[in-house]
């Protein structure tokens, strides 16, 4: 046995245990409004933060201390500071790097542990709708900042001729729309176009309809329950899949239905988790996160459905290209990318 190697691994394991414990503290801070109370990056005492948020001062001091020990906050003579950079990630929901709300996805993984044990010992299937409810709100809050920051400003302009169609008035389908975050972002940006969002999860559709009313776009946005292989309509100018195709049991069948319902000059926008084409290439912090999440969420969902292809969240561009070529598409390319996403374009 290599004792030095053992010690290095134990150090990594302890660090990861601390990280997992801190994620629980991040969820706590988000729910209690602690980060938002510190978002101005001004120094504050534990007592003052407790008073402003209606929380127990002793527990607040412990929570703040955990953040200092983790490098999430700074501490000077009894005063605690949430630096501007950390505030962008933890407190400011319109920030493109905001992640605090998405921690509920991690919480759901712990809630659903027993279900995954059963899936591992069974057929591998765990349907999306069978997860803890915090999965659905956490997924929306994890992805929404990126959609708001990049979808209209960068991703759609990277597609051939799509923005001009949206400005003039296009017919758009958002397949696997969840709570409708991306659908509503597009509807707000392109008032001449009409949008339809489809998801097989009925509670998510109900939430999406509420979101559309709140955003004032319900006259041009419709949400309905449906699967990726049977949603209604035809002659769509743009069909979108936002971080969902790899979760589907039959992504080839979904792509074939897109081919059938797309106009001859239409476009598919496929947004997928960032991945290269092999495990060795994906040994990165992002790859680690997505493989771990895919074990609990993406792959079990696919295995719970017909075909059960099980692409997983790290499918990679080459495998996704194969899916669309098999479905009949002739053109497939990477249009853009971020550290968390591949933005892919498919055309007939």
C-alpha cells in the first residue's frame, strides 16, 4: 500500500464531505434569505444578520463561520462579508453565474436515495415525475440564469437565419419545457412569434402556465402535456430541446418526430450539458458534476421509458450527432458553447 497515496485520497474525501455539508448550508442560506441580506457586500455581525433576517443569532454565527472556513465569505474582527464575486453566485438571481437555487437538485438526490437503491437493484428506471418535488423547482432555478443571459443574446443568433424568423413571426415548439423558463425568455424577446411548450409532467405544465401569466405572455405562449414523440402541431420554424433530450428513453424517436413536425427550412436548437466524447476527456469539475447528477436523474429517467437508450448527461457531441443523423437530419453542427452547455443546431 502507498501510504502517501492513501493520505492524499483521505484528504480529498474529507474535502468532499465538507463540500457536501456546505451545500446543505447553501440551501439553508438561500431559503432563509441570508445571502440576499448580505448581497451589498457590506460587513455585518452575526447578531445584525440574525436581527435583519429573523433568525437565531447563535446558529447564524455558526453558519457564517462555516462559510469563512470554506472560502465562501471573508471575516475581519467579528465582521462577515459576502464578497461581490460570491454574491453573484449565491445572492443575485439575475446573475449568469447564480447557482444557489439550483442546489435543490442536489437536495432531491438525497431525498431520493432509497428510490435509487431500488433502481440500481432493479431495471435502473426512475421516472422524472417520481423525484422529490424540490427537483423540479431546483432544475428551473439552476438553468434559468443561463437561459436569461445567453439564449437571446448568443445562442439564437448563432443559428442560421433563426433570429430573423423570430423577429418576423415564427412558430416555435419547446419540447420538454419543464416550468417554461426558456419558452418565456424567448416569448418576451420576440413578440411577433408564437410559442408552444410541451412536457409529459403535468405539475410542471401547470407551473409553466402560471409563469406565463405572471410574465404577461400567456396570449402568445401555450403549454400542454405531451411527450417528445406525440406533441401536436406541424410546420414549426424552430423546435427546441433545453437540457432534456439525453433524459429521454427514445431520443431518436423524439428527433424523428421533430423532423416530421419541422418546416423544410426549419431548425432544431439542441442545448445539452457540456461534454466531450469520452470519459477521459470529461474528467473535469463539470464532468464530475454531470456524471454524478446523471446517475441519479438523467439515466434512470431514460431507463424508465420505452427503448431506454440511456444517453446520460455526458453523451457528447458525436453521440448526439448520431441520434439526429439516424432520425433523418442532414445537417448538424456545434453553434456555440458555454462551460456548462453545448449549443447544437440540426436542420433537414
